């Protein structure tokens, strides 16, 4: 694996830390800027919207630049947004920097996925994608807790400065280590790439990826109240449980990267079914402490093993879209990350209890399995019909 791929993973680690670190900083941000905690929660929503909007828009923009220049520009914009956010005293300005930082983040991830898989070659696309997604999981395990500690010691602004400091060497590394794009004549146009992504197989893969990720983030978002209100754990156990899920997710992307290149369906089919059953089982056994801890680890592993493999499959099923396939995968990932918690929140608002988000996760992954299975069956029937014609 080229060393530059790991440097891209370092940048994704910084960006993933930024995306998730506000979960431990919102009360301090609200108190410092004179807004309510629910109002401060809009900072998280602004980042999610920026990721969804930024992936396709910045993916198209990135096609017009050499990859090295595009990655450096997106990362520089991300750094500037966080530096401004760290010094502002106006909540509106901070909200704008979260949106703009997410747009730059989405552009970097979209171009970064295309760059990493191109450098790794067709036989190691899954491993390259897992390195970048591993940066996000490491952010959950290491970056977010460290950001929370910095916020407790030196205030929430110090966490923003930490993201800037981690990102700065990544800019220099990108400029020194990442190769430029292929020659212009080898780069497809926007229309050709969109046409490749609109084919049934890439579209179905994107839908399945969004559903699986929706299940992952629905459960992850409400994991703390599940283990405290249902599992009987004290508040002090919450960081331990979240770290356990994060460790599982890192193991999952590692497994996905090593298996998905050679035999992706051997992981996706049993892994997807086990993931759906696991969320349902978690909903039923959440009151048992031992079962809850075991399933947190198992489900974290399965979620990201299946999820990272699906991201690699998006890139593999649309090889004619080397730029926009990364943007589409990023968009699908974040649509799921936004929609899953929303659906889980609706069940809680309806009074269905803290187990209900786990049930929603099970239904979303079951829908993903049904969608993928149906698409596969239809494709085989068409192939059989064409062979007989």
C-alpha cells in the first residue's frame, strides 16, 4: 500500500474528529456563546448537511483540478474554517464555519477515495478505502475522547485548534507525496461519469450503503441512553461502551479491507444478515449487561466491515467514474448518518422506549439485505434470459 494512502488517512482522522467531537463540547459551546444546548446542536446538523451537499458539488469541482491540488485546497479550506471557528465569538459565524468545513471535508474525502484507490490499484481498492475509513473510526476511538478532554482542560476552542494542528502536516504531506491526476485524455468527463453512476448496479450499491450506515448511526447515536436506561450501566460506563464500539469499528474496517478485494460477497451476504440479526438481538437483550457489552463490540465490527466493503463496491461497480464514485459514496454514507438518527429519534418521540432505535437499525439493515438480494436476483435473471436469447 503506498505510504501516501496512510497520509490521506491521517487527514481523514482529523476531519472525523471534527465531525464527532462536538458531542462532548456542546454544553461548553452553548454557555460560552450564549445559546441553548438544543440550539448548539444545530452545529452537528450543519456539518451533516455540509457533507451531503459538499460531496457531489466538490466532487465535480475536484474533477477540474489535479488531484494533488484539489486535496490540498480542500484541506486548506478545512483548516481555515476551523481556525475561524476557534476564534469567533458569534454563534452564526461558528455555524457557517461548521457548514463550510464540512463541504471541504466532503470534497477531500470524495477526491481522497478516488486518489487512494487509483494509487493502490484494482487489486487493493478495498484496502485503500478501508485505510481512509479507518481514519474515521480512529477518530471515534481516540480523537473524540481527546477532544473532550481538551475541552475540559482548556475550553472547547482548544479542541478546534487541535484539529488545525493535526491537519497542517497533512497539507504538506499531500503536496509532497500524492501524485497528480492521470493525463487529461485519460480522465472521463462529468456526463460520462454521471452516466456510469446512474446504472442500476451502482445505484443499488449506494442505496444499500446508505441503509446500512443509517442503521449504524441510528444505534450509535442512542447507545448511551440504551446502556444506561435499559442496560443498567452507570454514566461512567458510557465512554467505555463508546470506545468498545469504536474498537469494533476499527477492527471492522481492517477486516473489510483485507477481505473485500478478493471475495466481497463472501463478506457482504453473511455479514449483512448477521448485522440485521445482531441489532434485533441487541434490542431484545439490552437489559442484560454481559450481552449488551458483547453485542456493542460485535455490531461495531460488523457495521464497519460491511460498510467499508460497500464503499469499495461503489468504486468497483463504477470504474468509469473515478472522481464522482468517491463523491457518491461519501454522500450515501452521510445520508445514512443523517437519516438513521432522525428515524431513531422519531421512535423515541413516539414513546416506544430506548430499545426502539435498535429495532430501527435492524429494520434498516434488513431493508438493505432485501434490496441487495432483489437486485442480485434480477441481475441473474436478466443474464440468464440474455444467454437463452
